[in-house]
């Protein structure tokens, strides 16, 4: 029905909104969520808290039971070295900064494999090495990760950077973590 088109229409003059008041105004009378009638709203009464760490690395977890399932399906070949490229191409995980190998479902894991990941838990390392496999933890910065996953985008492959953070440098230099910088 068309509003405000004369008294003969039945919806003329105030167009069915009544006289004055909140509901007669534009904006339909319903305030925005969080509006408390002019009183300072709750979200403004308390200070902001925390911060976003711009250096945080978001590693995606990959459990051994899922890896074994992918091997059983034939989507990953256990006889070849498994790198981040193979994990990415097989669609087992989607990751932003790397993959962390975790030990859940290690009782179901039966294949001796050679795998290269960003980080690995002690239980995952233990299970893979019990079966005669090998785990190597390798650091990749953004450029190196992109070069590993999409080598066709690069004419000449860039040299891979070592970690600049002291904690990461120590972590990848530790043979207990199976870091690639550890000297045997």
C-alpha cells in the first residue's frame, strides 16, 4: 500500500505512524543493537583489552591417524619423502604458516615415513621413529612457504631464510626437536 497520498487512501497525513514520538521518526523507531537510550553503552564503559601479536605463527595441526587414513586412501605415497608440498597437494590440511605434526591416533599409524613439517610433537616423533621413519622440522618464512607450495610462480627459486627470532633459531637447532639446523 502507498503511504502519505491523501486522507482518502486511509494511510495519508501521518501514514499510519501516529503523532510525533520515536516511532513516527525516520529510522523506523527501532534503535541499533547496543543502544541504551542515551546512557553510555556497555561496550564503551570498559576499556579495550589485549592486543594482536603480529608475529604469531598459526600452525595447522595434523594428527597421525589422519595421515595414516590419507596413506590408506592412496592420496599420499609413504615411500616418497613427504613435504609441505605433498601435504598441500593431497588436500589433507589447509595451512597459513605451516604444519605441526601431532601424535593423536599414533596406535593406528603403521607406515615408516620420511616427513618434513614445520614442527612436530614428541609423541609423533617417537612413533614415527619407532617404525623406522624420520621426522625433520624445517622453518619457512612467507616467501619460502610460497616458493615450496607454488614453485611454478618463481623463475628462480629463492634461497630459504633461516629463522631470525632467537627462540626459533634455538628450537630448530635442537636435535631433540629434530630441527634441520641441528648438527649430528
